[in-house]
C-alpha cells in the first residue's frame, strides 16, 4: 500500500503506518470507510474468488460496522486517551480497525500467523508511534 491509498485519512501517523504495510500474502483485505461508504484498497485474489460481489460487500459492511463501534474517543473512558487501534483475533485472521475520526477509519484483515501487518501495528503501538 502507498500513502496515496489513504489520502482521506486525517491522522498522519496512521497514514504513515498504513503506507508501510506490504501487500504480501498476509493481507487479505484492506479498506477505508467514512460513514456508510467505503473504498476498497486491497482484496487478495483468493479472497475475491472466495466470495461473490454481494458476499464481499456484506463482509465489508460487517467489518465496517464493527469499526464504527470503536470511535477514536469514548467519553466514559476519557482518561485512557484516544483509541489508536482495535485488534480482533480469530482462529485464522486478525482484523485491525484503526479509527481516524468519529465516523471514519481503516480496516485491515491479515493472516493471523506471521503477519507483517499485525507485527508492524503492535510495534507502532508499543513505541508510541501510533
């Protein structure tokens, strides 16, 4: 992915992190969302073949709703600061949701084992870069 893929992302640190992701075999799906609309940035070939267009749209909509459920700030948890990312670990994949603004963000779905996307996210969070 390149920085141009995420021009609409307001958070410069998030934009820089996403631009560093290698679209190797570990990234299955990546998209940016705002409100009810989304832009697919990447769909791995085998994932595209696995789903019909309607099924893929439903999958993206479900992931987008989960991302919208985790806004960057939460009044009840104000003392924690801003939310940088939510990682959901499933048996075979990790879904990383990065809130950008109140109704926008980025979702990246990567293979769970040996995922550069997951490792880069965890490193950035630990080092305070995100």
